[in-house]
């Protein structure tokens, strides 16, 4: 039984929104969207296990379903019955699973720079190779350090975004890397194909993809939007962390979607 608690931000009032951040980031990833969202909604942003201020990944986790269950348990603890999910990258992976399995709870869904399909064999091997190297060394070192950071943004990203990420990745302690980052990465990149879950989701939904997203290209977003029967919005000039690279466009896109989706409920 998991007795740990994820750290989370809880701010604003109104219809509750549960936000999921990307792997190797934290709840701070949503800092540009939080002020506007919190004017209209109650916003809950947990730090994923081993990220931000949350403790390490609990023992015995075997899939992202365990992560989805933890987020539902958090909403139970907060006494929140119905809510929406805005999930980016791994936040969208567990978020879509939660929406498919609990339609009585999740009333709207935004999937951002994410994919419910499995990785190709080549990509899985590449990611696992990087994770095994990190586990062996106990740190993220050059040239992998710079390569990993650049995966999250477009080639035109500002150094004001790229350099802090490089510094953050460099500073992660060996214990955290080995107990949380590596095993969680293997859950993410070793995930099974769950695209079929999208066909079960009937609540208002949207798929958002950065134009230059490297790990999760727009073609994947187009496939998911077709299965969800919803709009697919491409964010011009953005990479994987589209909400940080093009914050104003993403905030406006989300607010328009939320206004329409919430009124439909």
C-alpha cells in the first residue's frame, strides 16, 4: 500500500482542474498558465513522484496505471468528485487513462504533446539505453545532458528556457535519479499501446501539439484527435513543452477550450 503523498499546488476557485506536468519538470512548468486559470477555476497541480517537492517513486509500481490511480486518490482526498484534466506529455498519458476509466469523474480533457501509443522498438531501445547510462553513472552528463534538454524544445528555443533546464538536469542527485527518474522513465517509454482508450472518451476534449515537438510530433496528435473525435490545435513554433515555449498562445487555446467545454457540462 502506498502511504506517501504527492506534493501539490491548490489555488483558485470554481470548477476543479487537475494539471499533469511533463517528465523531468514539475508543477512549476505551468507557471505561465496558472494566473489566468486560477481566475476562473480551482487548479490542482501535483508534482509527479521524484519531481519537484514530491517524495520518491513508491516501490512496486509497474505501469502508468499506478500513477493515474494516485492522482484519482488525491482528488478523493480533496473531496473533489468531478474535475477536468489538462495533461502534457506523461501528464496526458495518465490523464487519458483516468478519463477513459472514470467518465463519471473526469468531465473534460486536454491532451498536450503526448501520445497513448507505444514507442517504436528503436525509440524504446534508445530511451532505455539513455536511462541505463544514467543509472550506471548516477548523473546526467554531457553530451547526453544537452541532447536530453534539447528534446523538450524547438531548435529556436531561447537560452532563457534551455539553460535552466540543463542546469536542473545536471543537479538531480544520484539517489533521485536511481529511485525515481530512471524507473519512472522506463514506465513511460516502455508503456503499452493504449490508443483504444481514446475511443471510450466522450467528454469534451482537445489535442494540442507543438509544431516542432520532437518526441511527440503532430502526426501523433492528429491520430489521437481522430480517435477522440475532437479538434487538434498545433502551436506554431513550439516544441514539446509548448506551454513554456509559446505560453500566451497555449493559455489562450486552453481558456477557449475550457470555456466551451465547461459550459457544455
